[in-house]
């Protein structure tokens, strides 16, 4: 892993809500989970959750797959 990639990943996880999302998704693995389910489980508003999921995805810590109108995260 490149230093810049590691720095970006660690920076993304340095925020408590993003760390909670990441930890929760790790516990759900290998299931793909809808964003709404994540928000409901962690009591995070949809707009806030969307921001956190995008940050984690840019850092390479998770991926999403579209299924109809939903995004499923892994």
C-alpha cells in the first residue's frame, strides 16, 4: 500500500461517525447493505450518511453496487 493511500484511509477513519459506519459494515460482511439500513442502525441522517459513505468510498475503504434505486455497500 502506498503511503498516500494509507494516509487517505486513516484520515477517513479519523472521524467518529465514519469509523462507526466502517466498523458496522465490517461486521455485516459479506452481506451487501443498503444505505438506509446503515443509517437506521447507526441513527445517522440520510444526507450526513451519504457524505460519510462517499468519503469512505473515495478512500478505497468500501464499494457500492447499484441495485434498482438503491446503493448496496460492501
